[in-house]
C-alpha cells in the first residue's frame, strides 16, 4: 500500500475531513424509514385500518437489519439533521 503522502491532494484533504468528522461527531450509517403501525387502543382509528405513521432508523447490525423507533418528540430534530447526514454520506 502506498503512503498517504503519495495520494492526490484532493483525496488527502477529503480523507482528513472525514477523519475529523468521524472523530468529532456521532456517526450512524442507516436510513430513515416511515412505517405504518397500530397503537393497540380499542376504538382507535387504527383498528379500522387507518394506521399511524411512525419514523424509524434502519441500521444493519452484522447481517441483520435493526429498526429503531424515533419518538415523536425527536422527529423534528432528526429531520433537521438528515439533510446534513445525507450530504456527508455522499
């Protein structure tokens, strides 16, 4: 493997910036997914088929996909972060 000093300047700068981001900020590799669900309350509209939308973070743990529910209180924050996270990811 060639030393990093032999890499083109733009690639060296990109790798350096990525290392800074990974070191300074929390990092998750996943996708935001909206899924429909039932709440389980008798008489709720979801028992008639009008399901509630829920936001989930889909992550891969080993070979399995894990879905983490995003509470409604955090949805706005996650949606504000997402464009930044998407831009950093590529």
